[in-house]
């Protein structure tokens, strides 16, 4: 089954962009995923191909019209989830990426200007997703991030099936630090444990470093990791007080 990506955008020339090179580009050429773009302006109803209007209640900027965007979404609607890239959306997580990569593909809606008319989300089954707490010029960069995260998980894209198992977020932790040759560089030496050949010690060191770095650098991730680790198994009986 080919993973199909449809991008609704005002700038279709931005795709596949960086997804046309490296692993994603090779996978695209090999037919492991397919990319199509849809120009939102094609669904405008006036000769100027207008897709936005001034915000109700006043204010700066322009807002993407619900009727125009809904027509574009309806034109490509199928069994794939529709995701709108917007800073108001839920944070993108590795769990969500894995779920998307396991499916038939995704339709990605790229916002521009001040965003979408809220009635679009009330009238259509569209998932709002954010790639971080910052603002970009449009949703296209977010769409590239989301698609790259999905494509690398498709069967055969990364080569060895286990090559991504220990990366950051796969276990709820940041990945442990890496080293390579030369053994000594500017007076800094690769930790002895990594040169010991003792696989059990190496695994323990890596786990400890992943936990330490996550606790120090991303306390929000550490809190979630700790909560998941102590959560009782589903269906477990609780002792009476």
C-alpha cells in the first residue's frame, strides 16, 4: 500500500521540496509514498481567485474563508485523515506520527494569513496540529515536517526496521548522546564505557543518560514518562483502602 499525501496549499510549488531528496526522495521515486498538491485558489468563486477576507469584529490581517477551504477539502475527501497545520492545534507527537504512518496517508491543509474561519472546524472533521509554540509564515513548513516524520517510518525507507527504535521520543525519552572517532578530540575522550565492549554496561549507560538528559532538558517529557511508568496496568485491581 502506497502512503498518499495530498497537500492543500496556496503555494504548491513548495512541494515536494526537501522531501524530494535523501531518504524521502528515494522513497518517492520508488513509489513508497505519493505526493500531490491542490491549489486552494482553484476553489475561489470570483475572477480574482480570492480565498480570504477581513476578520469579523475588526483587527489586522486576513482570514481564510470557510466556504472556499471547505470546498477544497471536500474535493479530495476520502478515508485519509485531514490535518490542518496551525499553531492553535494539538502538539504533534511521535505517537501520532506512528499512527499516521501506519495508515493509507494524510491530507494536509496549510494555513496562511491570520488562520482559518473557525466554522471550518465546526463543519468538517479536521484535526488541528501544531509543530511547536512559534509562528511561521504559513502551514507549508509544518506540512513538510509532518510528512518527513511519517515517511521515514514507512516500510523500507530507513533500511533496517529497527534503525529508529532508540531515537528521541520513541521511548518517551530524549535519545542518549552519541560519539564516534577519533577517540580523543581537543582533549575530550569518548566515555570509557562505550569503548569497553560490554554491551550490558553500554545499554545501562545509555538508558541512564537518556533519563538524565530528559529530566534536565525536557522536564515536561520526564513528567509524562514518569507518569506512564508508574501508571497501573489496564484492568488491574485496586486495593481497598
